[in-house]
């Protein structure tokens, strides 16, 4: 299999679950502590060896492109005030990777957003990272674990973790064909957001994929599915009938930052993990009277 060098980050959603915050600010720019969620996703890709990233956006999301570009006025101001630390901080973001963007002109679903990356990707396997899922694993990012599995087993790989049955209706769920080892299974089918009784397993796809370029022809002929949208899950299910698709139960703590509680939990955990904020955060948490709350 060719080297995996490119990644696609679909980020054209309306963020309706986070209104009113997302009326004028893309949900991908909402910060966990002081870093926008999309930056964590880009960092995971870059740390995994991805060289080129395409963000699929829409017309109201130009600030995401600005975030990864140079801001000369700001840099000049930081130079003048001798604020070397912040200068390096903002410059590092723009030097992180080659980031491109394309607009999804119609909101027709995740599968359609990935299809918008077709000419950028060409004939190479590629990674897809969804901004609603932040995965923390300092040794090896989730997408790197999938990239290694894709190279080793020569197929597409979706990133999964086991979830509670009552939550299967929120995710793409895989049907297992064969267990390869304790972390990898071969996939026979996938179902987008099934009812618990219709779910083929409790292995949910959590925002990480490595896909062979063959996926594009499936996406092109994909009819609308759940929510009347072109679903990536449905196209991968068809791909799995014809070619090898695996699921990798990746190691790492996953935060569903597209959900309010997941977002709040991430704020607390990430603050606790920061040496400059840890003690103050503990003090706040200790001061909360849970009995009267
Ligand atoms: C999308 C995918 C779904 C996947 C989920 C994971 O759903 O369609 O298969 O399990 O992301 O984060 P969404 O959460 O955008 O509705």
C-alpha cells in the first residue's frame, strides 16, 4: 500500500448542537481551554506523519483557514512587545502543516464532504479525522494506530471503540466478519445509527478512518441514507463487500466534544492536565459543594 500522506478534516457542519455559540463561530473553533478543537485534530494528524491536510469547509468558516495562516499584524505586535513565548506559539500553528481548504457547496452529509476531497487526494490512501472526536494518546495518536494497521493489513481501516448498547443510535456500527487480533477485526458490513435491536455489534466508529481511494467511486454512486444524507458509513459498507476493510479498536481516551457534556468533561480534564492550571482547577473542584448542587 502507498504511504499515507494526506488527511481530510470534514468541517462544514452547522454545529446546531452548540447554538447559539455556533451562530457566527464555527464549532471547530470552540476552544478546549485555550486551543480550538480543530487544532488538536491537526496536531494528531501531523504527529502521525501526515504532510498535507484538506479541511472541507463552507462559506462561513474562513476563520479556520486564518487560524492556520500567518497573522503578520499580531506577530509584529508580539515582536515589538518582546513576547517571544506567544510569538513562537502563534507562529508554530501556521508552520504546522500544509493546510488547504475546499468548500462543500451543499450540506449533503459526511460522505459528500469526503467526496469533495477527491481531486486533492488523487490515487492514494488517506486519513479522515472528524472534529467532534478528540482522542488523547501521548504515545501514539489514534490515526497513527489506524495508519499502521492499514499498511500492515493492506486495506481500509475504521477506528472503533466499544460503547454501551443504548448509545449505538448515535454512531456508525460495524459488523464483524473475523477477529484478526485483540485490536483488529475484519469488517463485513456497517450500519449508520442503528436502533439497539438492529445493531450488529457495539463497536462504534469514532471519527477516525484510513480509506483507500477506491472509496470515491462508492461515494459518487451513494444514495442518501440515515437523515437523508450521503453517509460515509454506507459507502464504506459497500467497499467492505468488495475489498478489505478492518476496524481498529484504538487506544486512547476519546472525548465527544460535539456533545455538551463531552465538551465540558474535556475542559476539566485538559485543564487538570496543564501544569499552569492544575492546582487552581483542583481548588475549584474541591470548592464545589456537591451536596447542595
Ligand atoms: C458521524 C458518522 C458516524 C460516526 C460519528 C463518530 O456521525 O456519520 O458514523 O460514528 O460521526 O463521531 P455524526 O456524529 O456526525 O452524526
